[in-house]
């Protein structure tokens, strides 16, 4: 089946008083219908900037190159008019902080209804009816009453559900979720993830889930892209990447996470140093200063993203373990 | 048994809220009847959702917020009614590390001044050279080079700032270190560094730790015992391995089930077991057991009477009418 969203060679650069900062390089991704891809990385890895670029939401000092096609529509470099025709209808996004991404002085009903009136030409009364259905779909309790409330009257979890309702209003082909549960309690995070998983299953929606948490990815994603220093370092089926990582960074990231199902207090295998500043990326492989397996070659020559057997890894010395299930 | 370092008995912290024109303001019961003992050298985790009272409890113990009722016994002395002046000498033994590493460091002070400040206040007799030596020593201990003393906090990453905050707290060799979500604002790879550092410091200096966190996986690594709070009330208190392997309170089970595991073979199934609902308003907590509105096991008796804090075993206590059922 053809991809619903196809990103090719995306690059994002920011011009700053200190020079040009490369935030994203050579980012390519094909999103299949009904598929969820997790984008994982730490601060500055470029995971959010990649998809803000796709949405046309980058800061004014950014320049973008490459291509991102939603079906037949090219998103990059297109004018605002053309973008607005797809944003909020075929392509929707939810953000980390549901308080700052909702408009504080508009009632819930008007925020959900906005895109319905704009894109679908619904009347106010029809939009209200549809907004109520959407609130029920995202399992907002007491939905009727919530319609006329303002964002500050809702809890964090409720606000994120409202954000999801807004995103779903026009039945988008692709939903981009940028750290949708990071600001929430684990219990509420689990509820929101269960809701997203259900929406994906029942509506066949394609989803991009940007997160720093490999546990979140494990629960809902089909594939995972691991980013480091603005580039994809590993990419493949979630099972392959999480159970048999080939990139030393992916493996180190997994090993550094304390697991709730792990007995005992053996020290965690921390990764030394810190994620690189995109202004001062190391030469060669950006991970080499922190990599336990690094050799001279890694400091001089940047590894290409090699595709083999349905997965991709950018490393001169990938970890190969014969996988026996 | 030896006197515990810290003994908390029936501690309540209520905040008056709202401005009823006539009559009394409502009381927000942030902490409502907490008991525990903390032994020297022990790490106790305090966990629960936002609004469960875990940070308020920690701050009340440090006397950063006043307690409403109950006892805080520090090394045999009841300190809950003490004035700030009386408490001040105790502060050298009671130190805290905050969540936001950069915001908790004064941007106008150098790292050297920040780490030396507790010494200036609590050990004014130290000579300049001795103070410098103590600062250099603790900086090395937390994994920073002593060369950083002339630099400012904004020059450091989040993980390094947290190391500076830990150095400031540890420079006096406190008997109790309170950590309020110390790794929550950090990148995943940096969290592990800080958790390991706290583990090392605890082993080497033998201080007690009150570790306030919503991250149950980190708590499992670091703490010997765990206290689970909900709406200011204790739900379960148990040695760590007992709590994680045999949780008796439905809330504890819900919290544990909500933590994602990075294994695609098990995690999708866990999503279906999420605890429903949200924390009710602490201004009008449910009658009886405060957890009953979200509890999958609730029955009429739970609405009528609050459960007592029962002993499952000597070390394991739980506040649930149905803890005997699995």
C-alpha cells in the first residue's frame, strides 16, 4: 500500500546570531495507512523539529529543505493557504502541554468546532452536536457540561483529551502526537495511550508518536525511529529495535532506563556525558564521544544509514546478535 | 529497637483556601494523617500522583511549610512547633534537592559560592582554605571538576546543575537528604547518572533519603521502603521488594500497572489495565476510603468507613478493607 505520509531528505536549519544550527538532517520516513511510528530521542535530537517542519510550524528563523508529501499534497515550501487546507483536516497534531496549546479564552465547544466550521462548513449547532460526540469518543466524563467550560476548568488529562478531540474533528488521515503524555501522571498517561491505541485500531488512523520514552513506544508503535544529534541512527519494527537493538545508542538508552519489572538495586548502566548540543555536533558519528564501542573511524567518518532486512542502522560497528525467538 | 532518625505521627498539613465572605474558609487537606519512621541510613520513597501530598509532606518535615497537627520527631525531639530560629541549627542535618536543577540555583552566584553557602551559614568558623577544600572535595564526589567553582549555573547542562544542587545539599554531610523529584526534569540518559550518584553517596555517606517521586521504576532502584499516598492519606507502606512483588492496595497495583515497560511483548497488554478516573478534588474528598471512587474493588463498606492502616506483616501496612483478597 502506498504511504499516507512520505518524508524525503528533510533538513531543518536555524539561523541564529551564532551561526547556522543544523537541527535535522537527512530525515526520511514513509508512514503506511493505519500504522503508528514512534520517534524516540533525547533533548535536541531533532524529533519534534522534524514534525513541526512537516506541519509548517517552525520558528521564523528556520529554513527547511527536502520533501514531505501527504498523499498528493507537498507540505514543505507550500504557501499558508495550501497548508491550511490540510492542517486540521487531513493532518492534525497534538502537543505536550495541553494548557498552552488550547486557547484560554475559548470554550471547549468552540475550539473543537473551529475546524468543523472551517473545513466542513458545519453550522454552529451541527458543530456543537459533533463536538459532543467527539468528547464522548475520547471518553471525557460529563461531556455535555464540558462543552461550555474553559480550558482552565479542566484537569491536565481532560485537556489532553480535548486536544485529541480537536485533532480528530475532521477525521484526519495522519495524527502527529508530540510528547502527548509527558506532562501527565503515569496513570493518566496510561489512559491517554490506551485511548490512542484504541483510536488507531478502530479508525485505522496513521499516527506519529514523538516521545523520549521507549516504554511508551513499546505499548503502541509498530515501528520506531531512534534519533540522535539531528539524524536517524536506527529504524525498524518495534520488536526488532527494542529487543535486539543494533545501534550502540539504542542499546545504551534501553540499558540506562530503570525498569519497573526489574528486581534489585544493581546500578543502572548510565550513558556518560550528555546529548550533544546541535550547535556543536561532534565530527563523524555524533554519538562517538559517549559510545563504548567507538573506534578512530567513528570520530572521522559519519556512518551512513544502512538498510538491510527491513531495518536500518547508522553505525560503523553495529551490534549483531543472532536473534533466536 | 533504636530510636529512628525521624518519626512522623499522624501528621496533617491543611491549607485554608477560598474566601468565603462569612464563615470559615475551606480546608485543603494536603497531608492528612501520615505515620512512618525513618531509620538512619534508610531511603524511603514517597510516591503517588500529582496532588497526592508527597511534596507537601516532604516540605512539612523540613519545616518549609507549617504542619497543622501531628508530630515530627527528629532524633528524639518534637520539632513541629519550633520557630524558624529554633529550627535553623537543625538545617545542617536536613537538606533538600529540588526538581528543577537550574531554577534552584541562584544565577548570580558562582558554583563555588553556591556550594560554599551552606558552610558559611552553618560552619562559619571554617577558614577560607578549609571551606575551599570542603567545596572541592564534594564537587569531586558528585562527579564535577573543582575547576568549575568560578563558573555560573547557566553554563551547565541540566544534569550538571543537578550535580551542583546535590553538592550544595551534601557539603554539610546531612543526616537526611530530601530529594523532591530530582530526576524528573532530566533526559533519560542523564537520569541514570543521577540515580547512580545518589546510590553512591548514600553508600559512602550513610545518610537517610526521603525520595519524593512519581517515577516508580527509579524508586525501586534507590529506596528500601516505599510509602504510597493518595489525597494526602497513606495507602500502603512496605519494603520495596514486597511492595513491587506483592502490592496489596488496589491503588498501588494501579500505579505499578501504569508504568510503561519497554518491551513490545508485554506493554500493549498492560495498556488495557489502566486505572480509570482522575484524582478527585482534595477540597471535597470522597467519604470513607478516599480512593473508592476509582477503585475497581470498591464495595458499599468503603464509602461508609475509612479503612484502618492494617498490618499485612510487621513491616507491611495497608489501608484497604479488602487487602486480604488478591
